[in-house]
C-alpha cells in the first residue's frame, strides 16, 4: 500500500464519518480545532486505522499536543505508513504496553 493510498483511505474515512461544517478537509487541517473532532472521535479514528490497516497505533502518535503541531491527519497517516512499512518494533495487531 502506498503513502497516497493510506492518505486517501484516512481522508475518506474522516470525511464520511465526521462531515465538516462547511470546511474542506485537508491533510494539514487541525483535526481538533478546525475539523471539530473530539476525544471520542479520535478513538474512532484510531480504531479505523488499526482495523483497516492491521496495525497498532501508539499513544505518542495521537496525543493532543502532537496533532496540531504536526498538522491534522499527517501524523496519523505517517503512523500508519511507518507501521505498514515495518519501521516499528511491535508487530501489527500486538497490543501496546500499558
């Protein structure tokens, strides 16, 4: 799966599950402030990423201070891309340590 496919799947999910209020969703958009996702929505996005791409998403990829600083969907897309490419220590589907 290419980076573009990951991005497209993620953006399609966000648009379908969390329709914007007159805004056009971009990868750089702040999902928490400009696309109006809340903490429960972020959980839904993580569940989508983990099930759709068969990966495990780390907490560090989704903490609030990271999403606005790195650009909206981009850190989520990068996390999925890294795990799909095998650049993470934990195998896909293995639960994260508590």
